[in-house]
């Protein structure tokens, strides 16, 4: 959204993080957003926004290690897993 303020973008991404299709991903992504979202640069926010467009079942399998994430998300998924486990 070209006219979106940085504050609005963060709020929108936070809301998208906590209103997913499955409760497990709500919890995981809400915690991640709490910890990391405000500190992300533009490129990381763009990648996170693309990640939020992915299917919840795929995301859960990536975060839980049941399947490998696409290369573009590998570092972020690793960080999400670490944050979700309290690390």
C-alpha cells in the first residue's frame, strides 16, 4: 500500500499475524510479531508480509520442522521457530 504510514503497516501486519486460519499459527505468529515486528527493516517487513500470504498448514509444517520452507523464508522461519520456543 503506497500511501500507508509505517505505523499503520505495523498494525496491519500485527493483526494479520494474530488472525490466521488455525489457532496454533495465531499464537506462534502473534508472539513473533510482539517480539520482532517493530524492529524489522523494509525488506524484512516485505518478506514477512509475503509469508503471511502462505497457507497456515504449510506455515505450521515449516515452523514445526515437519517440512522444509522455501529458501526465501528459511531464515525467517528459523527465527519464528526460535521465538515460538522461547529462544
